[in-house]
C-alpha cells in the first residue's frame, strides 16, 4: 500500500475536466486507488465520487494505492497531480 | 410589443420567429418487471448507445467550438462510465424489480441532488450535467429522439434553460439566437453560444407562455433585450442595424486567417492588448497573432494583499498555454499614478504621474518584484512568454533589473525549479528613453512604445484635463518623430520595435507606421481585423513617394 498527499494549487480546484482526466489516468492501473479529503475516501476511478468531494484550491487530498501495480500507479498519479492540479 | 431585458453573452441582432423549446417533461413511469436480467441488458445497451452519441457530439463540438468547450461531452461520457452511477441503476432494477427508465431517473435525481447541495456554485451547476446524461439514457430507452428542430425556417430559441448538449445538438443553420430564462453568462451554453457566434441572452425573465411560440421577435444582443411582437418602426430600425452589423461581421470574417501584409509585400505583426485573463477569448476570436501587452496589474488590483508567486504563475501559465506558442508579452506591474492599490501603502504624491510608479516601485522594493519575476520565469517554460519592463528612463535601471533577474534565476536553479528563457524588453514611454533608445537597444531584446504616456510626458499635458484640449494633439509631430527615431535605433541594434499605446490602433496612422518600419502593433482585440484591412489596402512604397511630393 502506498500513499501520497497533495495540496491542490489549481485556482478552480478539482473541476469536472481534471476529475475526468484523473479517472482516465487511474483506470490505467489495476490496483485499488482511493482519493480522500477530510477522511472521506472515494474511488479514484469514478468521476462522481471525485467531484462529490468538492476539492478546492489549497485543500489537501490523500491518495492511496493498493495492489500489484501500486508503485507505478503512485508515480504516474503523483506526476499527474503536479502537472494538472 | 413586449420587451424583456437579460444578460447578453454575444452581441449581434437576430430577427425571426420564436420557437419555444421545452424539454419533454414526460413522467417516467415506475413499472414492475419480472425479467430483471433483460432489463439490465436493456440498460447496458442504452448506456452504450448514449456514450456513442456523446462521442459523436464531442466530435461535432470539437469542430465547431474547440477542444476546451467540447471537453464537457467527454466528461459526460465518463459520467456514464462511472461505477457508482451504474451500480445504483442496476441495484434499483434488481432490488426493486423495476424498469430501467425508472432506475435511471431515480439515480439521476439522487446524483444531481448531491451536486445541488454542494457549497460551490460551479459544482451546483453540475447537477444539470447529471440530469442531462440521465435524460439521454431515458430517451434512448424509450426510443424517443430529443426534440430536434424540424422546421425549415431558422428560429429564435426561447427556453427556460438549455443543457450544453442541447445547444450543440441544435442545427446551427436553424438557430438565429438563444434566449433563456435561467443560466449564467459563464454557463457552458453561454460559452458555446459565444463561440458559435450566435446572439444570445441569459437570465431573461421571459414569460414562457405557449402563446409566444411562433411570434415574431427581435433579439438585440448589443442592448441585451428581446422584443416580442415588435412594431413596424422598430422592425425597420433593427433591420437596418442588423444589415450594418452583418456586413461588418462578414467583412471581418473574411479577414480572419489572412496575413498582415501590404500590397507591396511589407509585413507587420498584429497583437492584442489585454487587461484581464477574461479577455483571452476575444484575442482568439479576433485572430490576434499574439498578445503584445498583458497588463499584469489586474492581478494586483483585484487582490486584497500581494498575490503569491503560485497565483501569478497559474495565470501566466494559463495565458501561455492558451496562446499555444504564440508570443505573450507580459508587462511587469505598472501600479502607481492613476492605478492605486491599498496594500502597497504608497505615499500620497502631489504629482503621481511623475512619481513612484511601475519599475520605480519594483526597483525600490525588489522583494515584490522578485515574486513576479519568479512566476514569469517559471511560466515561460510553458509557452512563448516575453517580459516587458515599464517606465524606463536610464541605462542603470536595465543593469539593476538584470542583476535581480540573475538572482531569481540562481535561486530557481538552487531550488531545482524549472524555468524558461523569456525575451526581455522595455516600454519606451518617456522622452528620456527615446533619446537613449540607441544605447538602450543594445541591452534588451525589444522595444514597445507606450504612446499614451509618451504623449503626455512629451507635450507636458495631462490628458484628463479637458481645458487643455486646444493644446493637445494626438498626432503631434514631436511624438511621431520620436516613434520614428525609436524604430530606427531599434533596427540599428538589430532588435524589433512595436507600439502598444492607443496610437497603435489609430487607423489614420497605420500607413505612417508601416512607412516607419514599425514591426508590431498591439491593439485592443476588436481593433485587430479593421487594422488588418487597412494594412491589406496599403502600398507603402506609393505612400512614401506621395509623401515626398
């Protein structure tokens, strides 16, 4: 199991479009990926859950990876967050 | 005649009959089914078909309104691929033994309620997206097509609200204008209407009575009004306005995509001036070759405290990325004089135009300057950014700026932060800079002449003072000679020179500027195409010969 924490810098927070891209990126992996804010964890491969968290700029999210390809997934999603959010 | 006022999202006039656009508010019936497996299969098929439709819609939108606006349909596809959504539908079908239509409607309701209850305007608006995708699936399930326009005559669409998919699906040739009772100027539909170039009003309290269906109406996007059953006089006036408008638009559209080249082959760059990130759409719509003056002070004026490096970086990056490789010249902060910002705590001055402003603030308070420079250098890794320093009078100021820039680069290196290598130039807006332009040119990458301040400092006239009108001459030969001198000195040193002041947009001077060899004109977005027209009609050699006679 791997975990990263990331503070959103995008002024718009996690909007529909980046949420969609995040889902796309997460679906590339077989491991279980969850995104959590304030202890509320959601499936990172489903767009409604991510949008439902209503993550705004300056808020921290915790993303956990659990499964066979967790190392690669963690690395890819981390890079995705840095570049897009 | 009835008149309603709303918020205009796209200027222009449309005259035609109203088509009242109402969603099929069909009640979805809850029907018990025995074969839930068959029902699940029906849902799966309808869902797949809906995703296919959305993919087609995405392609249509991509061609008509661009990638950024089309993205919403990709998001819609993902919503239909969402496991939580699908599980909810399937669960309702199997656990309650009901039809797929009902399960989708119930799921759509639940999910849209979740968004509607969020404490964020943007997320609340997404409730409409959930309803939109759910209705699509229900339409597929019940075999009814969405309300297409079947009339032959183009119409003015009047609706309570329009979903983005409804806007894009409408056949553009059959729609003269949109008027909606709800919706904001920033809704997807408003953005789409703007990109499609269709007059549109939102937030218009039209009484959606069936009687207005088929009525003659005028939508005036310039005034933000819709006139239902207008009188003959009104119609006549509007027809004339519309004809003028159309001709202008047609003319300008024909100029889009053309090169800025004179009859005798001289080229000039036409860039846009912008004062806010919101103006980016206009820059693109008007076919600007780049941004010649991005007034960064809006970021400071709109904040209550010094904007952080990160905030600035995100804005500069967005502009650079949106312009996709086209030049974006960002002027460092030009606060002071008539632009005041409380948190800077600037001292009161008797003569602020000649006081502590622009680069003078930056050089006396380098800690503020460095934040902006760091953001600019970092953002320049994402596009073609150039940095422009305002209010230069002396050579040592450039030397000092370079020292600070070197410190910034060094710090970024040490912190391992990526940055680009932007061009750096200066504004020529003081007579001192004009007189020193030859020497200054060897130290910078480009000049941009700020004619507003240059005129005021050269003529010693406060432009706000109307009592001095008889002494004020925008085309004063002293100013024109200065421009010519700056351009000559720039070329001698091998750098380019442009004009970003109001004079640059003065079409009576375009020929003169071409004759001087000005390399770039940066003007308000709306001025770009009219100036292009003047350039295309100019023969510089003939103009110069005529002048000599």
